[in-house]
């Protein structure tokens, strides 16, 4: 815990240094601090440094090279490319070349993500064992376990267990505690808002969920159409179907290279595979192009195939990606002529992503 606290305090100190840096001595001190903190410097701090107009280019180059995990993110690369005054092509090339390096920071993030997935998988398996063991009454042990988890999804399981036993008051109490007792992201906060609406409807109609009022149907329809497709939208669709109410599936569609880039795509039936967040940059491309993705969104996919074709349908590159957890790969375009190409990412029979890009040298 001391290490985490030290990192937090140092991050706050760096924020202050960036905010108040005004001259070359301040820049030099900031450079020393950032290099000592590498490769664990947060992405937002690096973005703040990029936005200092007269920060020395060589110092900026060295900081980015020391933290290649950050330049894999589209917003950082976009900030570097669009920086004023402009960075030299040599500086951008140096930063881009270092993106292939797997740093301690990146390995640690992968280990944390894998541990989190393993923990969640173990909890789900444990609950399944308890559920299938009809010879013992383990409901108290299950509830204690769920209460000790700080992920909202397990607290919703806890609430469901109280609702299943008809204890509405305790279910409402646990719902009220989620925001203060759980690790909450922006997405979790939005999901909690929807879950609060959904549980309100369930609490009022626990004995008669198949015959809801028109007001409840309207509220559920609104939840079901949530373009983010959070947990409450799926639960809302289930209740709507139970009440023979019309409902469409709302698929989240991602547009690469943009922030907050989700858009609703209404279809009558759930598609075979949901489009996943990928990013292809730069576009137009020169000698290299980078494909990045979120391994968490792809879980449990472990490997993918990438195929690039020209506009006549000729395959010009085909490559197997055997480790999805790396979340980034670079393709060498030295043999490509100027023109438009299509990159596709596939897993088994499904196309996960397809994007046109231009090669312009």
C-alpha cells in the first residue's frame, strides 16, 4: 500500500509542476521527475506535457520514448501529431518505433487485467457450485462473499439473492450502498442509474412481473434502447419480452480514432457478433500503420487473424495475432503502393472489425 500511496502523491506533485511550469528551470525539473517516474507516468500527465507549447522537443521525445505504453493510445498519438508547434518527423518516428516495446508498465497492466478476469471467473464458478449443491444451505456464505467484493456486478447478484427470498427492504439497502462501497467508473455510475430504475420496477411488481403497467413498460422501453447496452438494457428487454411488449436490440457500434464514439444501431435481432472497439492509425498511412484494440472487450478471444486486401480484392498481407493481450501491433507498409486498402480482423468465422485506409507516401 505504501508504494501505491507514493505513486499517487507523486502523480499529484507532477500535476502541480505541469500546471505551474513557466521557464526552462521548471521544464528541467519536470523532465527529471517524469523520467524518474517512467515507465509509470499516467496518460493524462503525458497529454498535459504535450500541451505545453514551448516545452523542449528533445525532452518531450525522451519522455514519450520512456513511456511507450501511452503513445499506443489514439488520443496521445493524435496530440503528438497535431501539436503546435509541430514536432519533427524524426521525433514522431522515434516515438512510434518505441511503441513496439513491451514495458514494465504494460506487463503490469496485463497482469492486473488477467488477475481481475481470473478472480471474476472464480467467483462465478463458486456461485455455480453453491447453486448446484442442493444438499447444503450456503446462502449466507454466498451473500458474505458477494458483500466483500467491490465490483458492482457482484453487488447486483447480492441484491438479486435478497429479492429471490422476498426481502425487498434489504435489497433496497444494498442498492443504496453500491455507490459508496464499490469501485465506480463513469460507466458504472451510468449503469447504476439504469439498475436503480430497473430494481424500482421489480420491487413494486415482484409478485406479478408478467403484467406490468403501461408506465413501467414505457420506462423499460427507454432502458432497453440505451445505446451503451449496459446491464439494465438487457434486463429491460427480458421483462419486455415477458410482457409481450415489442423490443429491438440496440447494438453499440464503435468508430475508430474517436473519443466517446459509440452510436446506437437498431436491429430487430441480436447479431451473431458485436462490433468491438479497434483503432487504426495513422490514416492516411506512410510506411507503417498501427492496429490497437481492447483485450478486455475481446475477452475470452485469445488470437485473431488480420488480412489486408486492395480494392480489387487481392490479399496483400495476412498475419496471425497469437496474443490478444498485447493490444497493439504494427504493420510494415514498405511494399505497398499508394492507394486504398481494406483491413479486416477475424476470429474463427466472425469479422470483428473492418476499416478502409489509405497509403500515401
